[in-house]
């Protein structure tokens, strides 16, 4: 289970770093257009990218993984709210934050026995 948790953790981190943070840090159109759609000023592009990287680094360090998961959940909640506010497509855009959040917590649950004790599937 621990190996599966680490594999999923790395996949989530690579996705967030490559598909979300990197375009923001590089100022690519792939990041600019969604920011404009949800009404966020482009001056926040770099800051949001850095926050995403920070959350993923915290998530990948075993001692700070829980904090990283909590902060990532908050970040994803903001993304969900922004997409919901502008009435973006539900299953592809708005709920994507939920899908990613489930992957983050599943990865942490798989790799951390302490988390499994707090959230057991079966008692």
C-alpha cells in the first residue's frame, strides 16, 4: 500500500507541477486564458504557481505531508469556487478539483498508516 501511495503522490505532484504550476510560472497562454475566464487578475499568476509548488513540496515531504494535503485541499477549494462562480462545465472543470483532492487524500491514506488509523475504511 505504501508504494502505491508514493506512486500516486508523485503522479499528483507531477501533474500539479507540470500541468498547473509550470504554465503559471512561465506565463503561458494555457494559464493566462483560464485566469481570464474566472476573472482573476494576471498579477496573481506567479503567486498562485508558487503556492501550488509549495503545497506539493510540503505534500511530498513525509514530515509535512499532512500539512501539504490540507493546504492543497484549500487551494483546490478555491479553484472549485472560481470555476463554479463563472459556470464552467461541471464535470470537466468545476469538479476536477474534487477529483484531484480525492487523489491527494487517497495517496496520503495509502502511504501513511497514521492517516489510515484516523480514517479507517472498515472498523
